[in-house]
C-alpha cells in the first residue's frame, strides 16, 4: 500500500519527500518544455506497374417519377389519425406475389 506523502510546513513528511517532489516536478517541466523534433517526411514507396483500366460507359437509367402517376399507385391500408410507416416489400419465388410489411406509428410500433 502506498502511503500519502505530505510536504507542507509542520506536517509529518518523510525525510527526503520534499526533495523527491522537487526533482519530479523539475523532470516533468524539462520534459514538457523541450522543443518538438521535426518529423522526417515519409519516403515514397515505388509503385508497381499497374495497367490503366477503362470502364465502358453505361447507358443512363430512365427516371420515372411516380409521385404524380396515380394510376400506378395502390393504397394497401389506411387508418384515420394513424401514421402507417414506410412499407418493406419482398417478391416471393413465384415471381408474382409481393408481401409488404409496415409499422403502425413512426418507429414506435404497436
């Protein structure tokens, strides 16, 4: 167990405790006051001969805005005064059935 060291006047300090504290403070002060040494710049590493790769341009994907195309929109559920969250869907293996799930309430669920 380490005993606390008191270095004030009239205290029961151990002999040499004050000198040890002064040396410790002096060493810490000198260590912190030393000017930082410059860091050598990194040495560049030689690069391997990597052939240049070109990617052929892809055709632009068509953008379809469904917000105003109400003929393509389907309402699957509606409750007065209740927010129904954004649906998550999955297409089943029969390639014609879609299952949709959604939370009641925004993240709170029910």
